[in-house]
C-alpha cells in the first residue's frame, strides 16, 4: 500500500492551526506581562506599607518586607485623624456622585428626548467641560468660593467636583439614552404616563449600566483628588484623605512606612468599588458595542 498523499488543503489547515497556537501563546505572554505591569503598583504599595525607612530607602526597596512592620497601620491611624479624613472623603464622594448623576440624567433626558431649539448647542457647551483642565480653573474657582465665603467647607469640594464630573457623565449617559427607542416613551404616554413617569419608570431602569460607569469615573476623580482638597480646605474637620495623608509628610524627616499604610487604607475602597461595579462597567461597554 502506498503512502497517503497530503493535499494542499491539508497542509494549509495544518499551517493555520499551528499559527493559531503560536498566536495564542503570544497572546497569553502579552496578557501575563500586562497583568504584572498593572498589579505591580499594588504589590509595591502593600509591601511598602510593611517596611521601615531603612528597608524603603536602602536595603530592601523592591522585595518582600523582612520583617513585616504591621504596626505601621496602627501608627498611621494614630498619627492623625485618618478616620475623620476617611469619613470626610466618603461623604464628599457619595454626595458628589448623587448630585452628578441626578444632574447628568436630567440634562441628558432634556437634550435627547425633548425637542427644543437649543438642545444641540447646550450639549456642545456641556462637552466643552471635558476640555478644561482642573489646574487651569484653580484660581478662578478659588476666587469664586472666597467671595461666596465657602472656603473651608464641604461645599468647597462637592460643587467643583460635581461640576467637573458633569461633562463626562453627560457624555456617557447620552451614548446610552440615544439608543433607547422613542417608541417606549410613546407607548408610556399612551398608557397615561407623564414626562416624569416616563423618566423614572422607563428611562432610569434602562440606564443602570451607564449610571454605574459614570459613578465609578466620578468616584475615582473625587477620591484621588488633591489639588482642590489641599487648596480650598485647611481645617481637619473638612479635609479629605489625599490632603490628610499629605500632612503626614514631615519637613525634615518622615516615617514612610506609616505613610504607605495610610495610602494602602485609602486604596482599599477604590478596589472594592471597582470589584463591585466592574461587571456593570463591562456590561455597559458590551451594550454600547452591540448597539453601535
């Protein structure tokens, strides 16, 4: 019996299969490298928080702490009103998210679902907010807050935070609300719903993925913000975590381990929020891609 001859098609299929396996290997290598790049800062932060100054500055900058100084967390909690700073950050961030979502959803509804002459112009004006850097507005906002006697208060942070987060929130909500069929509104009107009923009963339930995405963007912007927090507030009663941790850095000498522990404590809420809302954000991106 003669040997089986390989046709050109068989050879091409073998080559395609081999190339696909090679491609998968390279993809896995790339994903592992990308994961290491993204996870290394967390590793560095959490190991940094368990070291003393000698390990951080001289002997053990990148390795695991030897020994681990868990008391750095206790020192961080006792070195200043960290708990108060934490609660202030939670209050400012939550209130900013609520105000931003309410304003963004109502503005988006007015722009996309109600016909009026200036809707497109107003939308463009809102989008200009994305192009304005926070640093460029520092002095004007400070002057306004000073004349309104709002410095050293929660309002000094909540109002600017909500104003700067509004443009991005409207952009996110607009992309979703424009894809909701107008026929749903019309059917609700026929069933006796007013405009408020359509907004709260029809639109809002369908906007949950967009609301989750806008919330996490606003959360990250508020929780990590330092320039406004340090400039507009100088009292401990209204200071947030970033500004409060900045106060732990001394003029001449600094115990960096407790500073790292305080930074780690400030990072935990961001990780928790992302874990809780990551599925919503992924669903929003997938829904946007399918609708597009």
